[in-house]
């Protein structure tokens, strides 16, 4: 059953139809807010900045185009995602928070509440950083601001992020799929017409003949191939066989059926990419903060050099290689790091031992944990290499093959990865809901 068939079957059931309509309504409201711009920002200066900073384009991608228009939801879900990652890190570092996370539903609610508070703090800090960045660009996006005007912008941007966080939780509870992922998905899809129109406008500007559309055709072929590869990798799992001990049924010993432990190749998803983007964008924010310093100071010169050279498409070839290599290594490293904190092999081994299950040929307990760690490290190497390829190598290769610059690539590898991942996850949840209701119908 494909997504369209599952959607058609779901619309025939009143309960699922209401969930789908509610999800669609919330996403429409989100897109409406994405087009409400904050007064005072220069559209021309915004366009110039985003054409010269590809990394900002990725942040704009996660906000659904809200950052490039400096709308009410310019920061998108970035503060919430970063807050969630930090809380997951604290779960590993702090034994107290780890104990709370194991307290069931009550513990999950407490950690979720702390994540919301942290989202507000991170959102306010990021909003302040954007006001400083947009004041020190050339040309300036924002004019001179007094403390009250700056506070107003910070409050509005932070409130926009909190509102999106609320929308996501409502969709998760009353709609279909993961609300946060669907909001990012809707933001990417919502920018589709604008991105396609820009590419066609560039082709028409080059004469409009068949030769002008050849780069677009080549890029489309690359996108189709990359989409197929992403689908395969997203669904790829390593199945580790699991055997349970015999159980007694009456007077007979019954062997439990064999099962398996599925380990996804891309266990971390897009979280390492988001984390790497946040780290790579930090020098640019700091550099723009010091651009208001006197021109003869060393930190002004350093800020000017960072603004001119710290970019994946800079004309400084050694710096461009260094930047892309650092970006690849951060994505690669964060993949290992995030996988390690979300898939604790020792806990999995203890749970298998507790329920009298084991991996054939492996002694239960620490030996099982060591075996799972080795398997996970090898699988994560493939997943981390895949994410590094999608994030860094693919845009460069597509630029050289198709001739379309990275700034014009609306549907880059990261965007396709998110769209495909969310679509597959939503389809699985929709099919699960359909199966549940079919069984309910049999029971009745």
C-alpha cells in the first residue's frame, strides 16, 4: 500500500479523516504565519545576504522560508530541536535526569517541560544574535535599534518559535504523524513553487532555449537518483537475531519463536546535520557582532576575514576545502555521538537478559553489550558517511555536474532527506492506524 492508497482509505474513516484535516489545518496556519514579515527589515538586503551565505539557506530551509523574509517564525523549530538535543545529552551526563527519564509518562512530561523552558532561553538568545547579525550586514537589513525595539523583535521571534512548538505538539496529539517533523516538512514543500519559479526564471534569462534547460534536466535526474538512494538507506536495517528461552505451556516445553533486533543504518536521522549547522554558523554570528568595532582593531579585521572567507563557496580555495572538510567531520562526529546517546547498547543488553532473551552464540550481559557496540559502530560508520555525503559532497558534485550553483539549489540533499524521511514515517503511522481500526472492526 503506497501513501496515496493509505490516505484514500484513511479519508473513508471519520476518525482518521478528522485527524488528517486537523493536521492539514495546522500546517496551513503555519504557512500563513511564515508570510507575515516583521516591519523594518530590508527585503533587498535580506536577498543579498542569503545569496552570499549558503549556510543561512539551510537555516532558512528548516524555518520554511521564514528567515529569508524575517517573518514571525523566522527561527523555525531550531531552538526547540537544539533544546531537545541538549536534554538528551544531559540524560547521559546527569544520573538524576536519567533516573527521571525512566519514570514512565510522568518522567517524560517533566523532561518535556524542561525542554520547553530551555527552548525559550535558546530562542531569545538566537533572536538576539539575529538582530545583531542583521544590523551588521552590508547592506544593513535592520536599521539602528534602541533597547525597546530590540526587545520587541526578540519577544516576537521567541513567541513565534513557542507557537510552532505548540503546533507540533497539537499535531502529534490530535493529528497524524510527528508534529515537529511535519512542520519542517511543510516548510520545505511550501517553498517549492518559489524555488522552481526562480530556477525557471534563471533559465529564461539565459535565452530560454533547450540548452538553457539542460542544467535543470540534469539536476532533476540527480534529484531522482538521490531520492531513490535516500529511500533505500532510510529503510535499510541490520537484523540481529534474538532467541528467547523456552517457556512452559501446560506440561510441555515450548520454544519461543525467533525474532530479531532491527538496527537502522541512519539511526540519527537529520539531527547531526542540524547540530553541525548550528556549530558552523556560530563564527559568522560572532564575526558580525564585531563588525561594529573600530576598523583598526584586530578583532574587526578578524571578523572581516571570517565574513569573507568562512563559507563553502568562498573564492579562497584552501579555506573552502577547510570549511567543507570541517563541516563533513562535524556531521560525521555528531552522527556517532547522537547514536551513542540514543541507542545505549548496555541498556539493550540488560533488557534482553531481563526478559530471558539472547543473541545466539553470544553470552548474555556484558558480552552482548560489547557485541552490539561493535555492530553499531560499523553500521554508524556507513550512516555517518552517508550523511556527510548528502550534506557536503553532493551539493558540490551537483554544482559541478549541472552547473546550478549551491545558492540556487532549493532541493538539496538535506531537504530531500527530510522530505523522504518524514513521508516514510507518516506513511508507516497512517498504515498502523488503518490496521488498528480494521482489527477493531473485526472485534466488533
